[in-house]
C-alpha cells in the first residue's frame, strides 16, 4: 500500500509540474488550445481570452463569467460544474459510492457522522471549471485535510474498489448556518490530482460565505461529496453547473 501510494503521489507531482510550466510560451499555448479542443471547452464562458493563460494549470482553474452561472435561491446549490453520479439519504451512517457500494460517512469525514441526512456526489471531468463554490449561505468554521491514496475515481474504480473516497486524500470544509443546520463539503483527490487549495487562509476562519462564493480549487480535478443535515429533495443524476439547484 505504501509503495503504491508513493507511486500515485509521484505521478501526480509530475503531472502537476507539467501543468505549471510557463515556457516555452508557444508550446504552452499549443497545449492549452489542444486541451480546450479535445475536451470541447466553451471558451466563451471564461473570464479571460485563451491567450492570457500562462500555463495549462492556470487555464484548468480558470474563472467563469458570472452571467454564465446564475446562483439559485434553493437551500443548497451545486458547488461545482460536473455530473451528479450518486445522491440519496444517509442510511445508518452510510451512503453509496455507486449502487451496491455503501461506505461510512464517519470514515469519509474522519469525524462524527451524526446529523447528516442528505448527500450528493459530483464528478468533475477535465472540461469542467475546477473551482469550488459555497453551496449555502453560512459560515465556514473548520477545514480538515486527511492524507491518503490517490486512486483514479472513474466509474470502473468506483465499482471495484470499496470505500475508495475514504482511502483517497481529501480536503473537507465544514459549514454551519444561522438557523442551526450543518453541511460538509468533501473535495476528494485522485490520481494526478494531488493538489487542492483555498483562496483564503485558515487563520481567516470562521469565514462567512454566500452561495456561489469561491472557496476552493482542484488543481486538475476529481470529485466532491456534499452532505447536509436536513432531509431535502434530491437532484436528478446527470450534468450540473455550479450555482444550479442541488438540494431543494
């Protein structure tokens, strides 16, 4: 396990190094344009022209024009672009990785699972905006980094590796609302996605946030699990954009 984890992290560091290269400019621009074409990225949504990005990593974490992502007034909005691949209600402290693959919320959070009722899992593909935004109006009280492996999170692995999200490295954001509800947002790392960051410092906590406020970034991409303490209406599985209704 240790050797496998070391290989995963080394591979991710290599990909991260390539993604941050800024020279030669002609090659970097060619890589960015190839990436945008290959993954059919809508460049009209980006805040900046493609020629302004200095590295593939900078393009990957690009900001999106606010008029392209209206923020819903539902209780919980999607924190990311991506695809909802699993959603449901917590059952005896467990939720589903995929159908027939339950795992422990307490193990995922490295914390108490008490009180969480509703969940959704969103997978981010290479074409998606890889910034993560606040899903609620509330306060970020705590961040928690859990070290771990970096298994791929594609469907094949989800169907064959039990407790995959609990094995992978993850950065967890814990929210509270004024009316006493709580929410946990788990950013799960994956192969070639060993880096996650926040646009604020931990010393800024507690931090008041509003829906659609940028709170975290995947430096190459993976999966987000959202857990809410309320029993809310579930979303349909399928594509979703940040700011769209998640739980109603």
